[in-house]
C-alpha cells in the first residue's frame, strides 16, 4: 500500500509503512534527519495546513485540518527525535533499517515513538478524508522531546498562543502500556527535579581533623537527613514521592587528606502534594540547618524539569478508555506512573491524556514494535476521533 498517492487519494494510510520511513530518518536529538519534512509532505498532501515552528535549531511541525478557532479541536502531540543508538555493533538489526522479522519491526524509535506518530498521522488523515468533522484536527509534532525540551513542544505552544491557535483536548501518543496493548493510559505525571549540592569546608590532614572542616561529613549528614523519612504517603491518584541520591563525589585521590569540597546529586520525583518551589525551600532549609551545625557551606543548584499534574478522570479519559477497550478488549488503568513527557507542557494549554504502545523496549538495543500493534493503535486513534466529533 502507498502512504499517499495522487492516483488513489482515498487509499488508507499504512501506519506501519509510515513508521518504517520515519525510522529510516536518523533523527537523533537535535537532528531533524528528514522526519519532520516527511510528515509535512504527507500532511500537506492530505489537506492539512502545515507550519514549521522551528526554534533554537530544533525542527517542529504544526498541522491543522479545519478552521482556526473551531469550537472543538482535537489535538495529538508526539515527537520524532530519538535517543542515540549506543553500541551499534550490539544491535541485531540496523538501528535505522526498519527491518521486519516475524511481524516485528526493529529500529531506533520503533517504540518511542515514531510508531505512535505514524499511527495518529494515519488516523487523522483517514478520518478527515472519510468524515470531515465539524471542528479541527491538530497535530503538534516536535523534534526535541528526548533533549532539553525547551525548543520543542514549548515552542509550538508559544507559537499557537501568539497566532490564536488552540486545542480543546489533546492526546500524547507516548508508549504508556507496561505489559499488554491497552493496559494503561496516563492521566497525569509526577514532577521531577534534580538538586546539585556542593559542600565547601576547610582542607586539612586526616590526623588532625579538628583543624579542618570536613565537607564530606557535613554532606553525608545532610543526605542522611533528606533520605531518612518518606516525603509523603501518596495521594488518591499518585504513589508516594521518592528521593534518590544519585552521586557523591569529592575527587580526592589521597587517603590522608580531608578535602575542601564535596558534591552530590539528588533526584526527586514528586506527586501533587508538593511543588518544585516547596521542595526547593525544604532542601535549602535542611542545608542551612546542617551548615549552621557544622560550619560547612552549602551551594544548591536546583533544576525543575516538570511539575506534578493531573487531568482528573472525566470525559477525555473516558473517551480514550472506551476506544481502547473497543479495539483491544482491555480497559486501560488510569495511571500517573513513570517519568516525564511533553504532557507536562500541554497541560497548561488544555486537558491532556497519554496513550500509546507497550513501552518495554524503548531506548534499548534492538528497540522494536509489533507491526500489528501499530495498526491497532491507528484504529484506536481513529475511533477516538470518530467518537469525539460524533
């Protein structure tokens, strides 16, 4: 089957073929690799108004079918950028070859998330051709989800606000299912933040510790306090928040020298009990208390990559759950587990829910997807559009 043919304009878009073509685009962040260009060509040919919203060297695409400012506009969000291959020799198949073996397609981005993008592009194109809706269908596709994210979906949303474009509801097509196709959707995400903590004391001989101020002792004391009690017990839709000490370093090659400086990193994944600001204030307060007790100075550099958010169960999540159950026989669990996604940006624009493929192999060597699952995902997305505009 063809992806888009002037001679056969009504031919359904094959989402697996489009996935393969996208995988063959080497779009490792921040490279565009031809993926955004390919999608723009496909969507323009299907009657979508396409605009490149590039910023900071990142390629982004905004595509709309229907009138700007429509009363109802359903949006899909996804990304074409992928993480690096790693050791290419460890792959059984070409990471950018999109080879199919026993009904499974291999390649970087096969799972996360070129198949998801292909599925919602194919579903959207077929839907507007078959039953042009009273409203707009919007696709917001970025090349900067696996990177810092500052010039990806954020850039598209900034451009939309400036130009009066709006989605009334949005589905992010990230892989959400942990085990079986259709077993989970995401109605929110935990917040994420990292604190780089530097302790500065006074260097000295380890035989005369009273003449030094040991930054390692103070740092360990601080970390032990941060890790000693649970941050909370969870909320109705979120698991308990977690704090993980990820590094402790001092760069000291000598065994008889107390170093002048030591550092550590702490990562916190937090629920809606907290915000980045409240946790930052807590970290600083704890550091100040240890500094006062030990005389060691602390410097904290805190980065907040996303706040916790929840799209309360309602019409959007029910719509998606019905479509998933109709196509897979499974009612997806509404979860807030996992890491961050671009839904953390979309939630400030409109209600957002995530649903996509089984994510077992994302970012792995021999990343792969069952071809049948790509077609199932297209069917789910198509049913969502049909029911949304019914």
